C-alpha cells in the first residue's frame, strides 16, 4: 500500500486523521461475489485474445480494469480552501475532465458496473457532500426563481449546454437535520422544490446520514436510527423516491459495517447499494476482484497533491487509468491483468484480453 499523506481534517467541527492510501474498497462486492477456481477456469475458457496492433489506428489500448475517480466536493464558494472550491475552479475542473477524455457516469452505475462509456474515454463520478447553498442556490431574477449560475448545479447545467457530448450528473449527499446553513441547501422555503428538481433532471439524492454524526460513534440501534431517519425525512419531500447510496460522515465506518447498507428504524427501511468513503484514493474498476460497491474510495477535489489533476497524472504515468473499449457488453483489458478480473463476470460480459502479439482462441 502506498500512503500519500495523513492530514488532519475537520468537517462540521469534527476531526479525523485521514489515511490517504491508494488502495480500493474492502470486502466482497454486493451482487458480484468472488468466485472459486472453477469460475476462474470458466472465465479463461470464454475469453478472447487480440493483438495490441489491432488498436494502433485508434491510438488507445482499452483497460477496463484500470482505476477510476469518484470526485468529492464540499463547499462551493469564496475563497478557495481545504474544503471549499471556488466557482471558477469548479468550472476549471469540469473543463480539465472534458479536455482529458473523462466521461461522467452516476455513482449507482459505477457501483453496479453498468458503464456505457465512449471508446477511449475514462468514467468518473461527481459527489457533493453536506448540501450547502453553494451547491444549489436559487436566485430571484425579475420575479422568477432561477438556478444561480455560480453554484455547482448552475455550473454543471451550463457546461452540459455547451458540451452535449458530456452528460454531467452528480449525487448530492444531503443533510436533512443539520444546522441551517447546511440543511438541504440552506434555503428552507425551497427544500422540496430543489429535491424534486434534482430527481426530475437526472441527478441523485444520497444519504449523508441524519445530521452528520460519524457512525463509528454509534451503537447498532443508533446507526439504524440515523440512517433510517434520513430516509423518513427525505420521503416527506419525495414520497416515492428510494435513496440508494450513502456517503459516510467523515468516512468513518459503523461498528457493524453491514448496517451501513441495510437496516431499519421504527418501520422505515434503508437499502444502500453503494457506500462511499472519504478520499483520497482512486477506486478500483467495478470489474475488478478488489472492488466493493460498499466501500468505494473517493478523490478530494482541489489542487493539492492528492487532488484531481495529481491522480489523473498518476494514472497516466503508471498506466493504470480505466480506458473504455466503447462496448458496454464487453470487458477489455491488457492480458497481464487477467488475475484482476472478477471471474463471476464471465457469464455477464464478453471478456477480451489485449496481448502484445496476435493470438486466437
């Protein structure tokens, strides 16, 4: 394991020593179990091998067992700070990703491995924690409510209009019972309207717990209360909406990790298909043995040594970047990475290995 840094971080008055490693999630994948040697053999028998020369004209070699970035944002506003990205820098991040062949996907699609990404591009996901006003703000313009073009949502919507080949989306990990400046985007009269707008327009609303208490400080009953109460309060605004992912407050795990994904409180159930940690590290490919949708790593947004550009450069330098083959039904990767593939996927996808020399099978 390569450890980058161990800064002390503070969010909402709580402090945590953060271990910035380049490892991916732990445990078994939800819905994708690691198979035994028989499954390994089946995956090997069903795979095809092609020559690297077949990709010379395309100027890229697919690597769908490479790393991906799940970006983690918090405050959007002035000035730039450890947990704050200015609107100009947020816009700059979107431009960098667009210019460097990244392609936006949802957290849920990444967790499930449902990736429909153009050939040669790299999937990434955007997450925004804590539901501050700078993420989604309404302004009154000539008597009509409009999305502030300087908030994160306004910037993403504008970028999409200008780049139709870059379908930006994001998951907003909101807080329904925190102090007012972080409670559901800090405009209380517009809470329902904002949540409805996000869902209607292709964004996701995810759980950041009831009011940001680290789950490590709670017993099993309290953990279920804080996650169940989140669902109960969100359903007051979105009665039919099913919350499907959780960003752990401060990244701290529950004593009983199984309660992060499933549980109930006073008849209200929750079922998280994806659980996100705090950054900073790239995530393993959803097709890798190492990947778990219930422990997904994130990359801190910013210009620090463990930020977006730093990790993008690192993936290129180490040749570990996920590069799509353009076919959502096929997993293509360099032959040297055969051992990284989750063999249980051989029955769901066509497997194709890229070798240095041509080979048939």
